[in-house]
């Protein structure tokens, strides 16, 4: 058996950066030509370890930034003005794009409109708690007030 370091995730074998035992022919004829793995030399193992540590550090920092962003968004109260009739029904609706624009204007944070969880567009004035999905599996609730435009 030969040791190989995976350069990409390989189904039924392992994940990127992992050292695995494979037959020499499989490594030479399948994994290397497709740039899925390289032979595990001492230098390559050390480089793989450095890459793995750097990736873990980057992931940790990203999770910390997501937590900070979630805390900031949780303190945010958006007020969106929209034309409405006397009964509080809006002419049109408030969409996730308008909410994303409101967050950008209020906190200077860019939020992907696809990550704003609205079951359906908002059609009435009132106060809503809107869930926003952030990178790293973190989510935040933003209090949004839909007010009638004067």
C-alpha cells in the first residue's frame, strides 16, 4: 500500500488534505492524472498539515465574524416606508431586496437577499421579526417596522 495526500474530496476515500492508504496502481493511474492526490512524502505531509491548520484558522475567524454580524443585526431596527391604503394594506409589497437594501443603508452590511427568510412578501403595515441566514450556519433576527409613507 502507498500513502497519498488527497488534493480534493474523493468519494468513498476521504476529504481534501487527508493522508490515506491506497494501492500504488490506483494512485499512479487514477488519482495522480486527475490531480485528485499526490504521493505522501515527508514534505507533502507537512505542507498538508500547514494547509489544514490555515483552513481551520480561516474557518474560525469566519465564524467569529458571523457571530459579530449576527449580534449587530439583532440590535438593528429597520423602518421601511411604503405607500399603503387606509386599512394598512400596502400598495405592492415589501420584498427581501428592500430589506437587504435597508440593512445595507442602516449598518453598511451587505446581505444576500436570498438569505433573508420570508415565507411570502409583506403586504401589511406592522412590525415583523425577519430571520437572516449568515455564513457559517449563524442566523439573526432583525426587527422590521413597515410604516405607511406620508
